C-alpha cells in the first residue's frame, strides 16, 4: 500500500527549532519524513537526525525520502511513547541532575499520560541522578500582584484573611501542569518550603536541593536553582519555551542592571503553630525577556532539540545558560 502523509505546520515547526548545522534532532512521529527532510537539509557533516515511527509503511517512505542524507539519519521503528533510548542518545544520561519543565498538552496524546513521562525521566537518570520540577503555588500571594485577577477587589481582604497556609504535603500546584502535580505526590519525592515558589525533587540530591528554600531567597544562590548550578545540573524543557525556564531567574539575581529592585510579597504560612499572612522582601522578577534570552543563547551554544509528538523538547547545561544570561541581561536590560 502506498503511504500518504501530509506534513502539518511545516514552516512553523522548522522555524521554531532554530536548527544548528551540527545539532542533533529527534522526530518522535516521523510519518512520511516531511519535517525530517527540512531538518536534514539544514544539517552539516556533524549533524544528526533520529526519526521514530511505529508504522512500517511510514518507515519505508521516510527512508526513501531521506536516503540522500546517508549516515546523518537514523530511523527507529517504535512508538514515541518509548523514546527513552533515543533521548539518552541525545545526552540524557544516568547520574545527571535535571530541572524539568513540562506541558503535557503540547505533546498531544501521550500513552500513559504524566505517569509515563515521570517514569521515563526517573529511569533515564537512574538512582545516581535527580529530577527536579517547579511546583509553584503562586495563588498564595497578595491579590495586588494580580494573581487573583478573576476575583473582585472587594474580596481581596477576605482572601488575605482566609487563604490556606502552605503545606508542602497537601497544597496543590497552580498551572504547573499534570506532570508536576503528579510528581509532587510521587512516592519518595521531596518538596521545598517556599509557600509560593516551591520545587519538588526525586533522587540522589533531592534533600540537598529542597531543604533550604527560605522566603526571601527564591531563586538565588543557596536556593534550589542555585544549588542545582553548584552540582552542574541541566535543564529540560518539554513542550515549553524559555519563558518557563526558572533557571534564568538565577541570572536575574546575579546580574546587575538599572531596573533591579526588591519588592514585598505576602503569603499564608504556618508560624509557631498558627496561620499568618507573612510579609517578606524578595527580588522582583517577571521573565518578560526570557524568550529573547533563549534565542540569543541558542545562537552561541549548542542545545539538543527534539520533536516529540506535537511538541519540542530542549536540553541544555544550566551553567552555560545562566552564565550567558547574566552577561546578556547586563548588556541589554536598560530599565
């Protein structure tokens, strides 16, 4: 039977990948090889492309279409739900310590949902590695910050007086996604104490990364993100962009720029056995230029990118990113 397949959002996908000629790319739903062809023709001698599909007709059609690229291309017959081995070839290895940001919806259908994603991550880094995810509860901030935009102002004092105190064993995440919400409850996972900007971690360095997360030091040295930098960690963006990359906030803290300032936040916490609405000073951050920093970073550094389902996965060294971002911020932020 002749295999027929129409490439969807071809130009948009290729543009978003920002392909480097010596990069390595994985397509988890190879199909007829339309996207693959556009990637491969942009690769140099050291570039590599890995394609995965479970359909034999698709494998044959894509193989014929991509044969001109020779050894640059590796095609694997499999389902993208079983992409662990291919991802490991891209650099995810046992013993690594990785902060992961995810959007399950961006991948489309994932067999096994968030459980499959978490199991794949933990298996990939093994017992000697660590997975960390943001498990933020930013609704536990003062309404004046805009986090309760859907509620009328006359309710704000009621929110301050009654919002439940943060409990790291109970409090659910806010818009962190299905993977992070399941991960915070995963047996053996530890969660930090910050009432609005917590992280959760599993693995060798879970206790080290989560045990110190005080109110004032959310993203700086000594915070979970700062400690990850100290152990030479990595960042994995699964279906999300640099605007969700909280490691860039460490660069916010380290950089000096004209508009840098602190603000007073408020959160509900337990103190001496009682719920209190606690005020604390911390660095004011917003991440408006994080996507711009990411684009600039990828022009100067090799990052690993793969397409997985309908989404893009990006893998990078955290130190390289943070060190680059500090210089970028100091050169480009004027306010």
